[in-house]
C-alpha cells in the first residue's frame, strides 16, 4: 500500500515497518522491536545474563521481538536455551514459566506486552523466579504496566524505553501538564504520539502546505528537538534516530514519590538501537 498522506507510527513496534514493509510516506516515530531488542540484549548480556529463555506472544509483534533479541544475544556472546509461544491474552502462564525455569536460564525474556506482560510478571513472582538468580527482561514495558503491578511485584524487571516522565526538566514539565488532565503519568507511546503530531504540524507550517509528500520531506529535513527527542533526525527509511534507555524497576524502598518507578541503567545511542541502513530490507533505501 502506498500512502499519499504522512503515516505517523507511534504504538506499532514491528521493525518491519522500516524494513520490508516501509513506505516513503511513513515515519516510525516512537520505538521498534529492533531498539527494544538491541538495548535489552546488549545491556543484560554485558552484565552477565548470557543464557536466555523466551516467553513469546504468538503474533508478529512477539515473534519480531524474539527474532531481534536472539540475534543480539548471540552477537554479544550469549545463547538462547529455549522458548515457548503463548496465545494473545493468556490468563495462565504457569506451564510456560515452569518450562522456562527448568531450562535454568539467567534471563527469562517476556516477548509480549499489555495484559500478557503483567500476567506473566505476576505469575513469575508467585513461582519465586526472582529468588532463583534469574533476571526478567520485559521487552515491551509501559509505566502503566508497572503501576498496575506495583513495585513489590515488578521490582528488578529491566526494559528499554525511549521516554520516562522523570528523566529531565523538559519531560517533567510536559508530563505534569499531561497529569493535570489525565491524572496519571504518560507512557512512551502517548508521549510519542504528541511528539510526532507536533513535528508534523511544525513541518506543515515550515512547508506552507499540507501536501503529503512535501510535508514528509520537510519532516525529514527539520531536526527534532522537544521534550521527547533531543537532536533527533528521520532517516531515509522513515526511522526516527534517537537515544533509548535501559531502565530497571525500582524497589518499593527506592521509590520516593508516586510514579517514581524507574532508574537508569544505561543510555543507548541511536547507532546502538537502529538497524544499519546497509542491513535494511526497505525497498526505498538507496543502495
């Protein structure tokens, strides 16, 4: 499908959207499975988590995550000792967790999101996974997930994100305005939607037209500097180049205030979290 209007992507995460399914009119704004995979695998293997087991949501999103993470784990010198796929919206993770624990990995990776992630974390806690010297990698985590779980249950989970409300003065100022309206802190997808739309409107104003092709060209020309992205650019495959952050969920004792949930483990550069253009399957990339 060829879009005639700009296609701004915030919630969808498959790295195929800037790969084999890319479009000259699309801008993949917030995050993708490649970035989540690169950050989690490189950071955790470096810290000693060199054997992994996957609990994977049985859809394109989950399979893309597992595929990408596996490559990074192996490239970093680690190995995958097993995996199991679960249906979307699973209520019972007991058998999956028991299979994972039996493989004796150092990291159990949840290649899922939403209710599947929170259900998996709850049941991992019930089986005492965090007492077995096993780290849990959340491969798509939002602040809403952690808020629903509570720090006692979610503590220690590591994950990658492009945004945290309490990262700096700019993120705090915007997030507090969001909180005044919604009575909750924003997640990275919500913040990403705002950032993408504002950059689009800025490009419309600068171009003096809302013609789709002209506006997308202007979006790629203009640098991105706002509360969400610092010194960002849009690559020819539509991928926004920005920093990501490997975070860890705080313990209840470490949290000093409501919504004070995450601590920074490591900041990752755009080069560490975006697929090299030389490896891209995007048909619009010039060879």
